[in-house]
C-alpha cells in the first residue's frame, strides 16, 4: 500500500514540521500488514529458482519479504530496537548485512533474550553488536532505522508468530525528520545500555 502525504499540514505541536509540509517534497510510505499466509521460500528470497518439486512456501512478495527487502537494501547501517527477535529470516538478513560490511546494531529487552527461540546469541556470535536494557520495565520499542534515512516502525515484533499469526503492521517511512528522531532515540539508548553488551565472538 503506497501512501503519499498531502501537500501541507499544520505544524506539529511539539515543534517538528508535519509530514508533507510545504517546505518539503511529498513523502512516500509503504504500509506492510500481517499476518502472511506462509513463510517465504528461501530460494525466492535469494532470487533463485526453487529446486523443490512441491514447495509449500510462498513464491511472492509477502509482508515478510517486503521487510527483508528493506534490510537487503541497506548500504551503510541498520539500527534495530526490538522487544523480541526470534524470526530466523530476519536474523539471517541482519547477519548477511553485517557480512557485507553494513554496520548492524541491535537493542533488545533483557528478559526476552533467554526466551525459547531467541536469535540474540546467534546475532552476537556472528559479530553483530547487541545491547539490552536492565530494568523491570520493558524495552518495548519495535523499530529499525536503515542508513539513517528509512524508518520501519509499528506493532510488529520480529517473530514468526507475528509474521504468521498476529494482526501486525509496519510503516516504511522515508521522512528524514522522523528517521532522525528515531535515530536520536536509538543513540540515547545505545549509550544508556553501554554496560549491557551481549558477548560476541
């Protein structure tokens, strides 16, 4: 779903210029809605021909594929701030980005790191920098900023349950103002959690 902001809105009460204000060009956003009917075929995601005679996985641009494509398009940096991460497809995309020398950082909730299926240790072992909170309160953010210019934000946790079962949403936002605001929040938390590093390799 492609959304184009109207040419003008009143200024944001907090002082930030509103989306699509007259001083900036229109912002195109993509809204990704879940659940998907099935996980994507690994061959489809890789842009390869499927070798299975009967493949039960999706061979189309599902919601998850659209999220993965955002990570695949990263050239310089990916900052992920997520409550829980158990979706192997997303973890693999982050590791692949790290291997092609994209700077990947992850912030997560401390209690979620030890849950069944958590991919946090796998990410850290692969060399991805990971930090966590250390509080009774939840680190409940669910956003990523790619190349400091593209914001992925919504209700969507990076889990297969969110992909296949839950009604979730992700907005892909190319507003530099909002990307800057979320980057600022990420940097603040990254500094705050400097002592809470997940040991890597």
